[in-house]
C-alpha cells in the first residue's frame, strides 16, 4: 500500500501541476477577454465571425477532440487511445474567443479538458495500463475542476462522481484528492485568485425552513433538467438544419449578438460574475435567470466553446434571488443554495456540489445548500449536461431498466417510437460462418459456475497475500488461450448445488452469489483451457456443450454481441 500511495502521489501531483497551471492560464485569459470586451463593446458585433473561426478551427484541426468533456468521459469508461495534446490549445483558444466577442459560456469545461488531456500525456511516460489510465484521467478531471473554482474538496469528489450517476469508484479516491489539492495550490502559486462569494444571512434549521429548502431544490432541479434539454435541443436543431459545422456557431453568433443589441445590456453574456456577486447582496430582476438560460443555451448549443457550470451558477443564484419573494428564507442564502443546486441537478453531482457549498459559504449555509442539492439531483431526472455520463443507479425504481446506459442513449430511446429496434449495417453483422468463427462444426460452449467469494489459489505463500478474483483470472487465461468469446455474467440471483437461494439487492454482491463464466470456441482449445486451469476449478461446477446444443448457445451469444455493437455504435454516433 505504501508503494502504491507513493506511486500515485507522484503521478497525481504531476497531473495536478499541469491542470493547475492550465487553469491559471485560463482564468487570466478570461479576465483579460472580459476586460477588453467591456471596454470595446463593438467586438460583440464580430461574434458570428469568431464563431465561424472557432468552427473551422475544430473542423479542420480538432475533429478528433470536438466531443470535449464527453470524449474524456468515454475514455474513462472505455479507454482506447491517448487524448491528443491538441485538445488543450484548441479549447483554450476557443474559450478565449467565445468570451472576448460576447458569447455566454463558462470555464469548467475548458478546465476539465485541459486537466484531463494534459494528464493523459503522462500515460506513456509512466507506462500506465488501461486501468491506471482511467484513474489518471479522473485525477486530471479533479485537478482541472478543483483549481478553476478554488474548491479542491469539491473537485476531488467531482472527478469520482461525474462518471456514473449514483456510483462512485473509490479506486481513484487518493489520486483524485492529490490532483485536486495540488492543482489548487499550483493555481494560487501562479498568483491567480478566485472570486469570493459570501452568504451574509443564514436561517435557523427549523422544520419550516427545511421544507422551504426542499421546495427550492425542486425548482432548481427542474430548471437544471430544462437547461440540459434545451442546450441539447439547440445542438440537435443546428446539426439537423445546418450541415456545415462552422456555420452553426456563425448562426448562433448572429442570434446572440442581435439579442445583446435588443436588450441593451451585457449582463447576460460572458461569465456574468458581477451579477452572481450581486445576487448575494440585494434583489435583482426576477427574469435574470431566464435570460441567462436562453443566452447560454444558444451559445453552447450552436457550437461555441467553454463550459456550462459558471452559467449554471448564474442561473441558480439569480433564480434563488427571485425565489426569496415566495419562500421564507433570506435572499443571500437562497442565492447560495441555487448557486450549487442547479449545478448539482445538471451535472448529477450532489455530493461534490454540497462540498463546494461548504467550501465557499461555510457549514451553516452549506447544510441548506446540501438539502437543495440532493433534492435538485432527484428532480432533474435522467438528464444532464454531459451526455456521455452513464446511469449507474436509477433515481427512481420504475426506471431501473435504464441503468448502464449513457444519458444520450436514454434520451434517444425515449424519443423513438420503436426503441427496441436497432438496425445494424450489413458490414458490421457477424457472418453465419467464417474460418475460426463461432459457428464452426467443432464449436463448443464451456460454462463454469462459482461463487463471488472464490478467488485464485496461488501456489507461493507470498502471492496468497494478493488474492485475485477467480472470474477475472479465468477471463485473462481464456484470452491468452485464443478462445473465441468469453463472457462473465454477474447474476441478480440464484443458488449453487446444496446452497440456499441468494439474491443480489445491493451494490456489493453477496459472497455466495453465483457467477457464470461462458466460453465459446473450438473444442480442443476449451479442453486445453480446462487442463491448464484444473487446479483452480476445484470448487466450481463445469458444463460442456457440444454439437447442435453448442451451436444454439453460440447463436444466442452472437445475437447478444450484435445488440451490444448496435448499442455502442448508436451511443458513439449521438451528438
């Protein structure tokens, strides 16, 4: 453990330094862009041309990294290739131009992309495997988020929480915390400071006030859901009606520039930090949150670069400010609650958002904010600003069938009349037979049944101190043996011979819960696999299927794989 901690201390610290330095550069550049824009308002008229340039930049130089945050989440879920280093300069330039010429965007998306893409360059340096690379990317996300907002605790948990709704991967907890705190230290070392938000009035924790906090949380959650849906709707509309990519931000730039001219104010563009600060101090216009909502949805939905979180802070704080007219809570407190709760609902990160409230506003205000964050998370539904985010645990018992899917695929299935029909191109279908394929005459199916608690029994005494899951070990052995297919099933319930029925009703499977390893391949290879692993299968039950029975089982496996390919293909093609 000491060696592992020391190893990750070095790797995650490097990721933190890179992410923190990138955030310092981002924050300084956005301060410059805001100052120049506010001094030269005629620049807003050039927003369409800036959008055209950013669109061309990504189309011809950055098509491989255009997915941004969703690309990073996909790489964490399913590591494929190192994220190109060009993501960092492209997103920094794109975000700077968006703010310089008057787009409404944030900075969290940029910080996450710079932190993760720079951290990923360490993969080759430290010769990391896919499992360790996933942890490194999570540490990079934490470093970017924690350093750009000056909230390392929230940043550390955000890197753990953002990947899958309702699930946390504690394997990365130490690297994420190291990355977030080192990133924050690095940003301060560059003498870059963050805006201070202060909740000036806090209410007592009474039943009436707690109910008011829950009511506010419902409003924040519904707003978060609508924002995510609106932004994705604008993006889908643009892609459907404008074929050439760079023309989309050009069109969006025209809409935003005309809207700024129509309202005669710049309070709804850029980061909007002065308005956020004002929402903690005195009442504002009740419609400020709606205006920022519309400006941001058009800006980001049309293809400009930046993040969603700071605009969500703006929307939440001004919405909380407006709710002070109808809820018995202080204006400043409601603004702070909305600041984090709308973000919690839109990003599906209630724990990170609650910690952010404690870091920014203190423990007393943080208690109300935490209630609002949890309720907002529940009422935002299975939607969010990151469509590559996956549903680990459903928010509602009636929607458990959506678990394991990405938010993009959930949205697509809900809008399709026939969600069960998945078409697969002919060139991606499995042929009925091919040399070495699954339907050859000598095909066989091998099934191995064992309990979750069974581990690999090593020969040497020192390796017994590092037990390995039997299923994972057998999968590795099957791959090395050249066996065609291997599937390890975790079942929801069952029983082995002479044992009681066991049901899996928790995140941690019961020790006696059965598992099934199913191998499909040539019979000779399967027989050799059994001989080589005989000593490890003493407590397992083995079933061998031959002939027509094996072909039938292999056909079922083929259909399952086709469906999996179709789901993955549709997931990747979704915007």
